[in-house]
C-alpha cells in the first residue's frame, strides 16, 4: 500500500531523487551523448518537436556494444535460446549485451524504472559456473534476459506503478511469475516504465517521465506496458512480461510494432502484483508476454506453464501448454469497424489486404458485425473501472497531482451495490450471448484493429474501444505487426472525409470529457499530420475464446507467415 507518512510537499523531490538513482546505475562507459537524452516530457503543454525524432542509430554507432554484442541483441529469440542451450553463448555475454542495450534505450526513451545490472550479471555468472560444474543448463530459459513491468514484485527492488507514494515499496518476495521464470533459468534484469497508476494508454508518470516510441520519440509508446514494448522495439530485451486489463499489452505493441499477448485469466500467475484501481474483480487483469516475434510469446507461455504455477498461485488453472497445429482451412471472422470509432484508412486497408491473403491461402473470411455488443462491453468495463468515483486513486496519490491522461472515475461515476450487482449480471449475460453468436458461425478466430490509428502524438491517444471489450468478454487477444502506413494511404477517401464524427457515451453523468471519435478523425484529416505518419507500424488483433490461448497464437503464426514473409 502507498506510504501514509509521505510529506505532501516532498513528492517532487522524492521523484527527482528516484529517477537520479536509477540513472546513476548506468556505468559511465555505457552513457551516450547528453544531447540525445530523452526529455521527461511530463507536462502535456511541452513542445514535443524540439528533439531528434528517430535515434535508433545510436545503438550501433555509439560504440558501447561490440559487433558481436550487436549481432547478439538482433538475434531472434529462438536462435538465442538454442545458442544458450548448446553453449555457443554464455549467460554472462548474453546478459551483458542486453544490459548495455537496455542502458542505451533507457537514456533514449525512458523505458525503464529500475535497473539492476549488477544483480543480473551476478546471476548470469552463477548460471555459467553451475553449467561448467554439472554439464547441464538450468532450464529451457537458461541465461535468457527477461524484462518485467513495474507492477510485479522482485525481492529487494521497488515496485511503484508510477506513483511517488510507492517509492518506499520494496519487494520482500519475488512475484510468482518471477519464481516461475527464474526456475526455468531466466535472468530478470530491468523493470519497465508504466503510466501513473497503470490506468492509461500513454506511459507517463511524475517519477520516471514519459516513455517514448523508438519509431518517433514525439509519439506515444502506448500503455500501460509501454516500457516493455519499447524495450522489444529497441532490441533491448528479447522477451518481457507486461499486463493487460484494457489493452495494456496489445496497445503498446501496436504503437511500437511488436508482438503482445493477453492470455486467459489463470494461465500466468498473478500473485505478487500491485495496483491501486478498481474494477479488477469484474474485468479480470492478466499478465502477458511481449516480444519481437510470436515465437517469443509462445516461449514464455510454454515455459511458465511447465512450472505448474497453479501449485503456487490458486488463481491459476491447471492447464499445461499444448501447441496447436492446423490441418484444415480456418473460418476467420473480421471486424472492420466496431461502430464506435472508425479506423483510420491505413488500418482498414491493412485489414482488407490481410483478409485477401487469408482467402488466397484457402481460409474462409466472414464479416463479424457485432459492434452493438462491443459498445455494451466497452461501457460496462468503464463503469466497473470508475465505480468508486476516483476515490481509490485519489487516496493513493498523497498530494501528488493526477496526470490528465489517467483514466479514473470522478464524482458522479460511483455505483451503488444494486448497480454493481446489476452490471455484473449484465456482463455475464453479454458473455453468454457473444459466445452463442460466435458458435453459430463456427469461428476459429476473429481479426480486427487493436486501435483505430497508428502511433499518435503524446497525449493524443484516444481509443480503447477495440481492445477493452475483449477484456470484459474474457477472450484471448494478441497484437501483431502487419505492415506500415504508406504513401498510397495519404489520398483522402471521400467517404471518410465526409462522414460526420460519431457520438458515443462512456458512462454516467459527471465523468470528465474523454477523447474519442471526433479527435481521432481530426488527426487523419489534418494533411500535415497524416503525412507525418508514413512509415509508422500498423498492427492487427487476433482473438479467440477463453482458454484457447494456444489456438490464438497459432493463428498469429499462420497470419505472420502469410503477411510478414
């Protein structure tokens, strides 16, 4: 819980001291040109244009990593694991390379909250020594660096969820997911940046600053697992653990052009997590893997399941990981538009092209028009999140001002016991109705947008209508990159330009105004802004029913092979 004794006038000093402490852990030999350092950019009114937008060249040109280390961090995770298992790579050289890359990424993008390189290297040395002594690896993840979202506890390390009131919260035990990963031989080496309280799709807080997108630092990295997606995109972590209650693994993956997975509740242990919001008893949060490939997602899911986490965390289901392989054409539903927020034309174009490739490969693609149900799911989820009128977060802040991008209830959004009970049963009925419609079409999976836009400017992210309903409905959902915004997308479609902005409501009277369809449409209609998005990654979402996680990732792999050849 937040520290009740925090002096309200001291939060700025404590935040500055904590950030300086983290940065001091970067060795002098791993520091970059100060002119390239990422600004804090906490204030929403700051000028985001006064910075070099793309700085990915620094990794190779800084001289901090040797050529062998550069090759290592650019190696796909399947090959990396194979080389660690065979002894072609040692744990120390692998962890060293990723610690260096993470140090660079932290300076360029503010993607981390805690750096514990010495601790990680000490574990790597022990793994190498044990292997020399026994002739055996410590497990299938032997020596593999894994990053961890700053929500889950690591013994002796802070967990802050972006709040100054949590700066004294030091883990007394390892979270269950950490125990599982380390028992398989993994090396946890950094904690990744998050939004204040986790409840935002833009990863910024008063302690660690604003997480910035490696594709363009003036654009959002998404949230709440923004730091994890940045580490993946910047070749600074081979695989990592995020979490997802409204799109928090998938949205950052979409913004940064990486892969992220929201599994079923109970497939990855939750024990040892921290939070300060409401609604998790109705919209179930999950931990999820994040990586540069679907192979990375499958690797973590399979490795964690192999540890039988249900013996540690009673919320886990006793369900081993069983890979799925298809021997028949699939029936894929496609949702082009959820009826709430129209996707930008490049998103629509990407979906149509993906559908065509699926059909050319012999699969059946069926339009999935259930926008009315997604609207209901979206509103129910927000009602659950805002049930306390923002009281829980306000209490946790201890004088620290809430940032404008944080989604929280306000006076007027409270629910009483009868309303909560009613919405609980409404959500249950919606899940039943949704599954019945799914089963009637005998769908194997659905594909749809993750968000209605590519990476937008900081503070302009405005759409969780494509991600959040799946959390309320309790479906598996994965994000995968599929191309990018292209020059051919820039010509304005007459129908998109002439269609009036839609209006949709998000709950009870009294809520602060939320960004939505009108703002989203205005972004694409601005010619200069439209042109500036060329080259940004596009992503789609693959969805399957609860506890069909293996099928979901198998469909991602199938589409990956068709589209990302």
